[in-house]
């Protein structure tokens, strides 16, 4: 099956120059050619991208997807209050069918905003039935997802998830040594390595018993680890994590709101590291990566007094996110051999070649996301999701939200 995206302003990523009037030719989900005239004579579906900017699909490296129905219910919740209510009471009230619906809503809102890959920190994976419901919701949406199993003690279920191939694959979401025991964290990391899947951990860094140097001393740091937040990271933490190639993700819209601190983005890039971006939760943040990109851009220009390039944040939301999830060989840029995860952004037909990536970061939002492809399949076309009625799913999920909050 061929799909041709024609005459777009293509932002390939990876430092490659922008192509102001180029085609992207896709065959069986894989990008096979990029450039002027690349799709001439192609046989399949044609998507006219005239006047549109074509960028790689956005990669959300940390998102509690099943919280979608609870959007906006925690604008003033501190972290302890969030843990008590959302994690302690609302999510445990989800039945498997609720998990499917909630996850579907979160995934559809992500796709609507141009997020084509998400790491789902899936709290509901407490029974195999709930795990199946997470996978079912993500699969029904058509998003590329890595499901972080949050009960690594249930080894059979983790193994079952880790064996998955295709668009929805598995990972281990470990409480880590700051929130759980050291022994469990070591077990989780070793289990993930045995299964060949990533392991992701919430971590603040620093602290009286600093975990990053301890993980380093135990030989546990590596590129298959993805640490999230790190708002209290020390200089030593930063150096150790960058040197070991550990994935680092920040959620700049959520962290200051819940009292974690400011996102440590620039501290890692100053040290030569790459940082990925995350939505994290929607109880107090919007379900898109445009706002995190802009939030970091503004903070970095204030912090450094320099004109940090806007386009560098698009790289954070695409190629660095792909690398953080161990998927840089498949997604994150627009190049032959990569899977065709793409979004077409409108409203910027007038920008000069070489400035479109920065223009997207500085000014775009979900409303400019016109068309989205995941693995070569169109999941949003001309501003509307394909095969799903987002309003209807939201209405159904609103009933779920009312019920679990009353429970
Ligand atoms: Zn989180």
C-alpha cells in the first residue's frame, strides 16, 4: 500500500535542511523516498500537502494515559493530594472496560494533537484483564505506544506484555528506589533487561541518599533506562546520566504546578545531554506537546540570555523522544527506512525555508494539526480523527469521571 504526501514543506529532522516543496513516499508503512518529485507516478493514496508543513510525529515519553477522563480535575492539586485522590482512589475504581475507554480517550487526544507515539505509564496494569484493556484502548486508537507495566512483581503479565510486537509494545515502569525499595528497583531493571524492553522510573535526583550515584555504582545505568523529571538532580547526577546515555524526560508544564520544581532541561543540554518531553498528566495540563516545547523554549531563553533555537525543541519532541524510548531506528525523523509517523501542520504556508520547524514550535497548537499518519495510516484527516468520534468518546468518558470521583 502506497501513500504519497506531495508538495509539502518537509522538516526532515536530524539537522537535515528543510525541503520547501517535497514529497514523502510511503510504502507499507515505511518511508521509502523524500524529496522534490519523490512521489511522481506513485499508485496509492495521495495527500496534497501544498501549503502545509510536514514534520515527524511527536513523541510523548511519559504520559499517564488512562487519566484522560479526569482532565482538569487537579489544577490546584499538590503531588501528595494527587497521590491520595487520583492514584489512591480514582484509578483503582476503573474496571477493565473503564480502562479501555479512558485509554482510548487519552490516545485519541494525543493523536489529535499530533502525538504519534506515547509511553503510557499505565497505572491500571494491576491484573491481566486490565493490562489487556490498556492494550485494547491504545490499539483501537491506532497510536504507536509503549506500555509501561506498573506491577513488575507480576512477572507473568510483564512477560506477556513484553512479548508484544507491532504498534503497541511493552516496557517496565518501576517505582524506582525513591518511591519503592532498592531491591525491587534492581529486580525491575534486571527483568526489563532480560526481556529486552525499556525500563522507566520517576526520579527527582539529589537527596540524602542519592539514587543516581547508587545506580551508577551498581552498574545499572544505561541507555535502556528512562528517568523522568529529575528536578532536583545534582551536577554529579547530570554528569553520570549523560555519560551513561540514560534517557531523560521532563514534563515542564506539570512539574512546577505540582511542586516538583522547574524542568532541568537546560542543565542536561549544557552537559551535552539530550532531553525528551512529556505531557505526563492532564489533571493540570493540556494533552499536547506544543505547550511543553514552548514552555522550555521560553525558560531556556530567560535562563541563558541567548536565542536558544526554537527548532531545537522540535528535535526534543521528536528525535530525542524516539531515542529515549530506544526507537531511534524506527521513528523520530523523516527519512527513508523510518516508519511513516507524520503530521501536517497548517497556517504556515508563508514561512521561509529553514524556519518552519521554529515556526511550529513557537506558534502551532493542536488546532493547526491538520493530518496525522501513524505507521503510514491516516489517523487524522483535514482536522478530524478518522474512525472515531472524539466528542462521543469524551461524553462517555465524562460519565466515567463522575462515577469514579463519587466512588
Ligand atoms: Zn508520571
